[in-house]
């Protein structure tokens, strides 16, 4: 067997394993109200005054989130995407921010003890909880996002 064929088999095997790891279905959506409509949504998850963040491919940081499925509310999409990317089951609360591009970001609370881990290795490099004091050192997906989240977390924690 040629060396290049062996490398291709290893890469394909790794991709299959990565896909299978993400095939476990997400927990049922906890949101029961009239859902918001949005194409993309995500969660701001606070635990012990630290914010759950993901590092996407390209070394850019932000909250977990992604595409809302057809006939899925933005709230349920935010819960599902958060779990799919981070292994943290959440319960959506109120809308935190709706961005100009249509992305809906909700405050979400962990369901049980959160144990963040990468569940989508083809798109996410790292997941974890970060204190607001670390936000300035992160390479954010959008400019000024760290400062916006810093202020939001500080305000929320001050309640």
C-alpha cells in the first residue's frame, strides 16, 4: 500500500470519527414560548461569572452559535448550536442582543454542571469559560466584540 493512500485513509477515518462524535442528538429545547425568527442565533452562557466562548478555525473567539434550522425558533437554535459546539446543555432566557446582521444572542443558563468540550472539531478549536478580565487578550471574531461582552457580563453579574 502506498504511503499517500495510507495518509488518505487516516484522514478519512479521522473525519468519519469527528462526524460521528457530533451525531449524538441535542437535548430537547427548553424554550416553550412564541419563538423569535432569525437565521442565526447563539448563547451568552455565564457560569461562576465566566463566559462560555469558542475559538473557531482561524483563531477567532466568540460565543457559541450558528444557523437556525427551518421551522426552528431562534431560541431553540441557540440552545442546540451551543450544545453542538460546546457539549454544554443550556436553557435560553431573554434576548441579550440582536446584531445588525440578524444574529440573535440570548442569555442562557447551563442545565446541570457544565463540562465544556469541543463537539464540532471541524469548525471549533477550543471551548471554555473565561473571566471578563481575559477578554482583552482574545482575538475576537468581530472588532470591539470583547468590549461589548465585557460590559454585558459585568452588568449581568452586577444584578
